[in-house]
C-alpha cells in the first residue's frame, strides 16, 4: 500500500500511519464490542428457550387434571336402535350410545331413556345416507342427538354419548 494520498483539490500528500493505526484500532474495538453483545444476546436466547422447553416438558409429564363432570352423575346405556334410512330402500343404520344423567334425574332415568330412544329412532328415520357420510356427517349426527336428548329431558341429561354407528 502506498503512503501517498491525493486530496480533492489535486494536491498530493503523504498519509500518516498514525491515522491508519487509529482507524484499525477503532474498527477492532467496534468488532469486539459487537461480538460481545452478540454472544450475550445469544446466551440469553438460549437460556429463555431452555426455560420454555423445560416448562413444556414438566407440563407434559404432569398434565393438569380437569374433571369433565363436577357433580355426581349416572351413565345409562341405551339399547341398539336399528332403523331404515330415508331415500334408499335397503339402507339402514344401527346406533348405540349412552346417556349421562344429572344427579337430579337419576330416579326417572328409565323413563327418560325410553323417551330418548324413541326420539333417536324417529330422527334417524328422517336421515339419508349422504347426511351421515364423512367426519362432518358424524359430528352433525352426534350434535343433533345430543341436542335432542337434552331437549327431551329439560336439562336432566348432560350428554348423549354416541358409541357405535353402522350404516348398511
């Protein structure tokens, strides 16, 4: 490298090596400072990530327990219901499930089970095979049966659990 510097007005001047050394030291200090800050931030991110991972691991090992039903209840199974489907002559459906009763309805559960079985059979006769196809059809059937059971019992039934369904 030459020690000659050309100024904008055309004058030629010799460069000083002190200014080169000062510039070099300044760049070196700035680089070391940036590397130190980067290392510090990197270690902080690693510690935060480690803390989050350990917390998630603890949650997976000891999941919180949530009670599905907070008061006493009774589960009563219904008889299998077999009915013909609407629209197709030889198509039928077989449904079996259980009813979850509130504590207040346990003494009249047999009557309510018979009424719900009758309602389910009547509802299933109105369905077509296309209404029951796929995951959406199954979810809609489950929601409809659950809603009909709750309406029939005026709040005495918590849930209708659809256990099996066969379409043939």
